[in-house]
C-alpha cells in the first residue's frame, strides 16, 4: 500500500512539472536554467522532494540540491525514458536504512520529441519510521500470540494427558481386579464419553464378578451336599462291621440317588457353560409340535405317578430355527417343573400356537406358584423360592436358568406370571421359521 501511494505521489509531481515545462519551452539548454527554476518554483510541489531537470544528454539544467552529483543518480535510466516515440515513465522505490527512497523519471516532450527529463527523488523517513513501528507492533503482537498459544496448547495438553492418565490408572486398577473403580470424568467431550463408557463397563464387570462369585458359591454348595451324603453313607458302611445286608442295600441305593443328583447338576452346569460360550450346534428347522409331543410322552409317567393330568393343545406348522437338543432343554425343563411343583391331583396344560409369524409355547400348572416378589429372580442360577421343597423334588435351581439362556441364545423371549387361583404360567416366544 505504501509503495503504491509513493508511486502515485512522486510520479504525479514529475508529470506536473514535465507538462508545465512542455508548455514553456520548445528546447532546453543551459541558458534556460533561471527560467526553468522560475517555472518549477511557481508550481505547488509537495515538500521533501529533490527535483532535477536535465537535457536529453543527462546534463543537469536545474539541480538546486546537487542531486545529480550523487553516485546513485540513475543516469542509466535516461535511455529508457527517452526511448520510443513518446518516451517512458520510470519509477522505482525501495525501503532501506529505515527510509523509503523513491525515484521517478518522466520525459519532457515537444510535439512528440523529447527535449529533457524531469527527475524527482524522495527520501521519506517518516513513512519508514511508521512502517518500522508497525513491524515492531506486529512482532510484539505475534510474540504475545505465540506465548498465549503455547500456554493454551500446554494447558490443553496437560488437561488431556491428566485425563488420559486417569483413564490409564483406572484400567490398571480394573486389570488388578478392582472392579469398583470409577473415573467420574466431567465434561461432554470424547474423553468424558470414554470415561462414562469405562464406568459402565466396570459396572457390568462388577455385576458379572458378583454373579460369578455367587454362582461358584452356589455350585460348590450344591455339589457339596450330595458328596457329603455319599461320604457319610460310605463311612457308615465301612465303620459298622455288623451292619445288616438290607441296611447296606438301602445305603447303596441312597448313594446311587445322590450320585444321580450329582450327575444332573453337573450336566446342567455343562449345558449352561455351553450356552455361555455360544457353542451351540448348527441350527436347523425344528418342528415344535413334534418336540412337545416327544417330551410329553417322556414325562407322562412322572405325571401319572403324582396323580396329575397332562393336557395339551398343539397347532401344526410351528417351526423355529434351532437345534433338537436346545428345544428339548426348554420344553423338558418347563414341563418337568410344572409337574414337580404341582399340587396333588393337579394338572399341567401345554399350548403351542403360531400367531403373526411368531411361535408361542405356553406351559401352565396349578401348583403352589411363586410369590410376586420372587418372579424377577426365578430365572437366576441356583435361585429357589423354597430350597427345602426344591431339594425334596430333586431340583437344582438350574432348570429355569437353562430355559432362559437357551431361549435368548435362539433369539426368543421367555416370561413368567402368576395364575389366578394359584399356579404359574410360562410363555416362550420364538420367531416363526419359514425356509422359503
């Protein structure tokens, strides 16, 4: 901007002087020095300009400050200014030693012929000082901005690293087994979201660990009871040399019953382990009606022994995608529970139907039922409402857990509810499978 303003100012002054000399002279020579000076002095020329008027040979005709004697006088530009039919204006400027040095050369013409040259030189230190002050101001502002930016970036990095270190410390704590560790990171940025997800993960890990501990404790207790009974019965046989044969046979029969209980419990634990590990066999199309009828035939003697009535209403075309074993686990456990925990001379009702592309299996009984507050927990592993009664019935507290895990593994859903008048009703829902 300053260079452009300098060019406009200095060149306009040179052009003004040249136009006035063109009107006053047809030729220029050394005899015209006083007249040239009077013409120039009559003009309103800006202050601070050095004016030199030369002839076409570069001989000074008007040089009150002796500028033409300076070594930097641009004699080599005279040929350029005088070249061509109308001549050329020449301007150049530079910023040096804190000042603007500007040079302008303009030809003096007479009917298309150059008769001299106007040379104007300006050395402006005021503009130079202003530019230097501006540069100093920009430099100072830049330094302040850099310092502020470095401080801001340092603060941001410190804050980020502090939060990252907090997450790393939390990860190390959780890795050591401290699942109750919480980050509680404030804010709404990505790190805060990461902290919230981490807290949610540790919460799930804590719940899983609690379930695992409870499961191990319950499993140990369930396995310990029949083992203790077997050992007690075996010790009784070994320590009593005069024991009667009938008593020995009775003890051996009891040992066999306890061994069967152990086998059932370990088998169900293996089933749950397989479900937890998602090691299911390859699924195929399973006809639910055939599976229910097969299970009913298997359990009908158990129901007859207890004086129960088994009733069913099974619809055709109820196909699901599953495995034969998984479906058998679901149906068998539901119907077996309905028989075991039923009232004497009660009944079990099994219904199978297909509605709006879903298959619904319903098992109802007229047993003692489950208290309302216990219903949310009946699918938990080893959970039993009445432990003494469950053991008498041969229950391990794993049947309904197997039902729930298997149904979820197959993409279905299961729910339980109390029946009016006593008993329970279980509903299992699957998606209808159609090979087409």
